C-alpha cells in the first residue's frame, strides 16, 4: 500500500531538509544578488538580466495563453452541453445524424469524432443515463445568506437534477448556527435534487488538522455507504467539491459528465474548471480587485497548459478513484493542490488534470473593514503559498529507491513545482529593486557601464512588459459583471486606475505571503489550521469606509442578478 499521508509530528532528516529547500532557494536568490554585488557588480548585472530575459520569454507565452484562454472560455459557455451529453446516450444514431451533415459550432469536429469512437465500442463508455453527479458543499460557520445562493445555483443547472446528489458538509466546531442552517437548507432543497444530504464533521478527530480536507473526506466516506446502499457503481459517480461561495456555471455538470464519458482513461483524471473571482468584484477594495483579477487570469492561463495543470479549489474526480485513495488528505490546509500529488503517486504517475473551459464563480476577499480585508487577503495567499509543503512530500516519493513513478517525469514535476513557489516569492521583489542593489552596495558599480545602466535597462524591460498588462486590463473589462446600480460610473474609472497598484500588490501580498509560508516550513512552524477567509458576504461602500450608515450585509447575487455571471 502506498503511503499517501503527510507526516504529523517529527519528520525524517530528509523530509526536514526538503521542507527548508523552498526558503533556501527563495531567500538565497536575494542573498546571491547581494553577494555578487559585493564582489562583482558585473556578475550581479548578468544575474539580473538572466532573470529578466526568462521573465520576458514567459510573459510572451502568458499573453498568448491569456487571449486564447479567454476566447475558449467564451466559446465553451455558448455551447449546449446538455444536448451534446444527450447525444452520447445513443451514439450510433447521433453519429449517423452528424457524419454527413455540415453542423457548425465550436468543438463540433471533436464531438463527431467522439461519437464515432463510442459507436465503435459502446460497451467501453458509460451512458449519460447511468451517471450521477455528487456535489459536496463544504462549510464551517457561514450564514444561511451566504450559502443559500450557492445551493440555488445548483438548482439552475441544465443537468438532470434527478441525477444530482447534493451533500452539505458542515463542521461541528462551527456551532449551533451552522447546524440550523444545514437543516433549513435541507428543508428548502430536499425536493429539488435526487437527494440533499447533510453530514456533520465531528471536531477533533485523530490524525487531522483543522481544515477542509477532513470535512470533505468525512462526507465522502459517509456517501460511499449511501451510494453502496443505492446499488450505484462508484465508477458512475463524479464527485465535485465546492466551497460555500462557489457557484458553478449552469452547464458545468453536463460538460464535466461529457468529458468524463468520452475519455477512456477516465478513472485517472480529475476535471478542473476555471475559478473566476468575480462575484463581488465591484465591492472589494482596489488592491483586492487587482489580486482577484490576477488570480482569475492565472487560472485561465493554467487551463491552457494542461501538462502543467494541477488540482485547484473546486474540481471533479470519479468516486471509484477517490474511494481507493481514501478520498482527500486530512493532514494539510491545502487539500486541493495536495490531491494532485496523492493521485499522481497512487496511480504510479498515470494521472492528469483535464481542463474544463467553463467557470465556477467565486468571491474575492472582503471583510467589514479595510484592515481586516487586507489581513484576510494575506492569510488566504499564505495558505495557497503553503502548498510549498508538498515539496518534501514529492521529494520523498521521487528521491527514493521505493518510488512508484518514473524518475525523470517525477523529477520534472518536482522542479516545476519548486520553480513556481520560488518565483512567486522572490522574482517580483528582485525585478522591482534589484537593479539598484549593486549601486547601493558597491561604489565600483558606478564605474561598470553594465551595472551602472542596470536600473535604466530594467525600466525599459518593464515598459515592454506593460503590453501584457494592457492586454490583461482589456480582457478584465470584458470579464466584469454588470456594474451594480449602487455605484456611479466613476467606479468604472477606478477599475482602470487600480492597475497602477499591481506592482505593490504583487510584492506586498503575494511575495511576502510566499516568503512567510516558506519561512514557516523552514523553521517547522507548520500551518495546522485552515483560517476561513471572509469573502462571501459584501458590505456597502459606506460600511467599508466607516460611515455611520447601517452596515447591512448585502449579497451581490441578490442585488444584481438572478443567474451567475457570464463571461462576455
């Protein structure tokens, strides 16, 4: 049996070393710049220029993937996934209808080819009528007003609701209010789906950190017995996990089920939608808007690079795979990203994440004061960056004679993961101030032409990089939901001017959050508690500014729209 568990308590020397590696490399990048500046300003300049050149090459790819990803996201949402899924029920008849036709539409060529392949061997593919989607909505102590719109979004799904099973997984440590909310939700929605099950996760179970992983794993094991009692095959159940503020696009479950059916190696796949942090984007402070929009674009970009894609936030995975693996990790506060590594090593490297170019709408970070909002944003990013805790886990499965995956593919995954966390921690700071370091440390730099002109050279490259930001700003406005009536047109101007904050947010939040997370790992100050981010409810602008006006919580979904946002 493969050991998929993260250690609790004492680590081996090897494990402790690799826990320190991200911090060693990230902080070492700063130290190397200083050391080179002391002994050779020219070498320091070359070091900086290499970083800048690599960034420019990457930026070119990012701009391309941003544009292409946005186009694919728009086109995918326009498709009638319910109809395409229905055609898989009788693939022979559907193929005969399409093969001599001239049907047009995005992805139609691939759809017809899927029908042809299924028609040739229909026994290898499940029928849509055999499939069920099981949704686990995880909650801690969020209010009914926060969670109800999430459940309501499931009711608006185009998927056959008689095949949709909803599980509301809540925490005992959330108190009496969340239990009352669970019962209230069950009463309202029980008749809407195949079933609406509430599962209470007991507090202080052994071998668990305080986090989402324990909650959804407990619910998953509970539903394992439920599915068995209903005599449903595990392979015919696709499980999706949602946070309390997550609202899937109406076509999500049709699309996910379609992709699950047409992929023959479906057991070894996870299905990853695109998280768009847009629900309350008009209400959050400008720095949070920049970060939320940046995170949205990063998810779009990641979807265009499937070979690098890993589980993030909400995703879907077949129940037979989850049952075999023991569901999710209960020992980490980043169970989503860690699920990739659990699956990768359990299936001996035969595992990948399949992108779904369809959104799940989420909230940006927002609390009832600016100070609390900034703190909550930092904590959220630190938790995401604490994914660096997977580095020693991966190393312990790669750098060993007992490894179950091929060495070189595993090593490439290890290096890509390490590079991602180091880049997040150090590169923004180095690019912002690195050009001045040789001049401040070593007076000889003023006599070295290359080192002396380094700030101007870096400034030139930064201006070139503005092209990418301009593209992002343009697409960001196309992504925006309609402006709420409570805001004047001047709010739109603020949406444009906010981008001058991008360098500050990249350093002040992302880089420092990553450095903090890596320092914690290096010194053994582990995160063993999932700090729930307050982001699902929004307050009025007056409340955020400390006005004496009533600080009434407002749901953006209730004020501005009946359906989820659509990317335009």
